[in-house]
C-alpha cells in the first residue's frame, strides 16, 4: 500500500510512502476499539472523591442525652448518619477507575482505527513538519493549503519539532503529539490524521 506525500504548500509531490497492509488495511475490530477507548476514558477519572462516614466526621463520641426519661428517641452518638452534621451513610469512596486492557487488544485497536481512517481517505502525509519560528499563523496557513482549516486534525510527527508544537497548541481543532504515543482514542477523535513521513513510518514499524 502507498500514500501520496504532500508538501507544506499543499501540493502533491511525486513521492509516496510505503505502508503495511497488516497495519492500514485490516478489517477493523470495533470491540477492541471500544475496550481501548473505554479504558483510556476511565483512566482520566481521578477517583479521589470521598465523603466522611460516622467514624471520620468531627464530633464527640459522647451519648448526647440519657437513654430514658426525656421522651425523645434514643440516640447513641451525635455522628449518627440520621442526624444533622452526622456522617454520610454509603457515600462515595476513593478508588481507581482503571480498566486493564491487554497489550494485543490495544495494538489491534490502533490498527483498526488506522485501517478505518485509511479506507475513508482520512489519512494524509506531508514530507516534513518543521518551522523556523513558533507562529500559529504558519500552521493555519499550512492547514489551509491542505484544505483542512475547517476540520478537526490530529498531527502525528516522528520527532516533534518544538516550534510546530508551540504553533499548534493554541488551535482549538488541532491536536499534536508524537506518533509513537498516539492511542486509539487520539486517532479516533479527529476527522483527519496528518502524519509527517517520519511519523507514519515510525507507526508502521511499531505496529507491523
């Protein structure tokens, strides 16, 4: 399989990049994608929420008033959940939301998303992604020349140029990261995946 390479002016060059059909041409496995994305979304939860039960809430352990003779209901503690300022019964407890997914499943999920994007023509490759100065306007001009200014784009670079990162981080519809670090969700959460040549070769070798 081959993908045409574009230059920063938005013109198709005579060059192309060879990619593996085992990575970009498989039958997508939707369930693996679901598991990988669910795991990644779950891991974003901090899981630090916690309420105070009757043993943790402040207050005396003393019996508020005597057992008999007051005409009121018997009470053993002011920290009882049924009382104002008492502890919370069955409240939230801090815990990990992480869902374990096997490495093979995560790998297949990434290949599935890439194959789906490939079949829909949502992958593009440019020769090299480097800027002399960090300018957001330059990134906007590059995306405009590629007819991507109105689309949600994920840029995957083999070796992330600092000027490119500084230029792109302020754009609402643009995400930029190293190709080796791209998860199934990163690949899925965009309309177009824009690689540089080094980035797509790196991902191709990593997943082959």
